[in-house]
C-alpha cells in the first residue's frame, strides 16, 4: 500500500555458471522490541522540589531531572559499555539502567569515596543494591553489580506483570494513580516497578500519589525523566 515499507525482497546471484535466488527478509534484521516497554512512552512529571532542591536547583519537574541527568552524563558514559552488556543480557533499556544509576549514586560520584557504599552503608554500588534485602555481588562499579541490580529490577517488573497483566508495558514500569483492591483497602493505590525498586514490593503506595512513599516522593517520575534524557543522548 501507499507509504508501506517492503521488508521481503530477492535477487539472483551467479556463481560457477549456476544461478541462486537469494531471499532477504528484513523483518528478521529488526531488533525485537524490548519486552518491558518503551521508556519514551512512559508519562512522567519529573523531579520533586525536594530532590531538585538537594541538588541546589530552583524549580522541579522534567527540566530539573534533565539538568541532574546532564550533570551525571560524563560519569554515565564511563559505564556505557558495562550498561550495554547488561542491557543486552537482561533485555532492559540501557537508558533506564543509566537513569537509576544517576538517581541512586550520581553515576558513582556520590559513593566513590566510600568504596561504593551510601553514607548509612545500606545501599551498595552504582545502582545501590540494598544489603538488607540482597547480598551485593562484585565491585561497586562492576558489570557484576550492574547485572545484579538490573536483575532485581527485572524480577520486580515480572511480578508487576503477573499482578497486572492487563496494564501496558509502560504502565507496568510506572503506573498512573490507579485505584485497586477496593475490598481489601479502599484507599490503596498501586505503583509501578520502578518505584518498587526503591521502596520494595511489600509496601503499598498511598492515595497521595504513586511515588509518595519513595525517596524524595518522586522516584519513578524522576528516573523516567532521566531515562528519557539518556535515551536522547546515546543510551
């Protein structure tokens, strides 16, 4: 039809007086869509005043998230190869991995002087694996660490997918304010996998918003905005 793209074509190859018809299916060359959604289609309001203020920024929202992500961009590029390897293995968007590392440790800048530990020595590494819930693996800036942390994220995403199979892949990453469990808890609202990475799946979010119980009360919104920035900047 008009405007359609031809994906299957053929040509003839001659060799040693014999003709061979070669069929090329370009569809097989296309990368399989990431199974966990398109980060660029996830709705976000960006960083809260609390998170932006901690970075001495005036204002909040997506613009603040982008400023913080840009500040960390040079650090994140240092780990681009590591992130790419893990992203390919786990089928997770590298921009999302980079965004979590930016949010959690400022691309390592916030923890490099403490052997990869946060000040309270609970979170470890670029993506701040919680030692109370998991045994950290590898050096703080290693492929082993990034793989472990991304694996934790994937496990959470799969749990959300099982619980809410009718949601789009994007909503499973970051849910809108959605009413659930009316029989068990008429005031409960649910969150998406990115917020659960921060606060744990055993904690329900609350009517004030999907991020209200996360650090800075904006975790998934800020991470998504940073991820969209990194997606536009080579990740």
